[in-house]
C-alpha cells in the first residue's frame, strides 16, 4: 500500500509551524518610490545578532519602460540589499559610484530573466524598476532601529535609453 499526501493550498496559517509564506497578500505596509511601489515589509525573520538582522520583504513595483527617466538614487549605509525576482522577467538595474558622499555618473544594466542582484552596503542605486508586470521581488535587507536610507533627487534627471 502506498501512502499518499494530498496537495493543499499554501496559506500562512497552514505553513506557520514550518516557516513563513512570502507573498503580497493584504495591503502594502508602505508605499515607496514616489507612490509606484508597495512594500510588503519584513515578511520573514532571519536572526543575525543583536545590532540588526536580515529580513526578507516582498516588493510589488509598477513596471516601467524604456526610455526611462532617472530622477532618484538611494543607498543603504548600514547594510546590503538583494533583489530576487519572483518572475522570469528582466529588470533594470541602475548604480552610481560614490563621489564624496553624493552619487557620481550612473550606469544602467538590464538583467536576464534569471538574475537577481545584491547591492553592497552604501552603493548608490536606482529604485526597483521591473520592465514588465508583475514586478514582484523578494528583497533581503537589514532590519533595525537606526535609519538605513539616503535618497538624492537628480536635477536634471537622466534619460535611460535602450
């Protein structure tokens, strides 16, 4: 006789004894990136010591297209930040060197459908920029009580072209 296990829908309640379900259920905890991205904040807990910890959040960003107007860069001085797409679609990655505490000239990259990225601590970067819907990503970054975000508006902005 073969034992069977029946597949059931994955829900947070059913899975709670085993771990955390990472999804965009419910309302976004925060609206970020000039109102274009809902952050489903801190959806899993990873323990990395008393000074701060790594957390996994789910971001749901609106898709953009090229040419793209780059008018905002940000960085996180107290930790790295990883973007892991939950679809097989490419996204735009924009980075800039540090130039005396401000971003230098930006560079833009397009991922292939199976790439995620991790920004090193303090790296200037553009906002999450998927190129198709849905723009759902798992994001691993530092969770703590101290501020970990600096934003710089770019005036004039840059136009990112194919």
